[in-house]
C-alpha cells in the first residue's frame, strides 16, 4: 500500500529541477495565427506557466528581423525589447529575401539546436522545453536525451 501525497504538501519545497525554455518565434507566431487571427501571446506569462515552480535557467526566443533600412524594423525591435523586459534572451538573425523580395528565415533552427546542445554539454539544465512546430529539432533532441 502506497502513501498518496497531495500537491499542497510540496508548496514551499525548494525545487531544484533546472528548466531552459527555447522558443522558435516564427513557429509560435504562425501557430497562434492559425489558431485565431489577431491572437496575442503574452510571452512573460507563457514562460512563467511553463517554468512552474522550477528554477528557470533562461528563456530564449529565436527569430529573424529585417535590417535597419527595411520595413517593420522598428516594430520588430520594440517587440524584442518587450521580450527582454520579461527577461527573455533574444537570439536575432537577419531576415533574408528571395529574388522577388519575399522574406524568409534562415539560421533560426540551427541557432536553437546549437544553444540546446551547448547548454546540455555544460550541464546547465535538467529539462529543456522547446516551443515549435518544427520536426527539424528531432535529431538534436534525440542526442540530448541520450547524453
């Protein structure tokens, strides 16, 4: 016969699990847009919810931004500043453009996977939470799980 403890028993208990949160910004935004047009995400609340009562090592947001002379540069920088105010580290890559002027992202997946693997090698976290809809991270996640 086992003993069942209610979660209230653990309130105030110093949790030692170290959490790192890695957000693929574009994938999160596209998911929110598909969920509901105009849907806004409070990134600070999202990080707080995911962290729970564990120790947050760091939350990262990976995204691309237009160059200074491109449209929406100021808007994107204000967004990044708001993330930083919520103690979210921003990994910013330059937005790329096709020959027809269509913007596309390059290097975000590699940056996120590299940071996750680097922090793992430093034993900086116990649990990594990746927010993305991208299967490109599968191999990196597999390597971390078997480290």
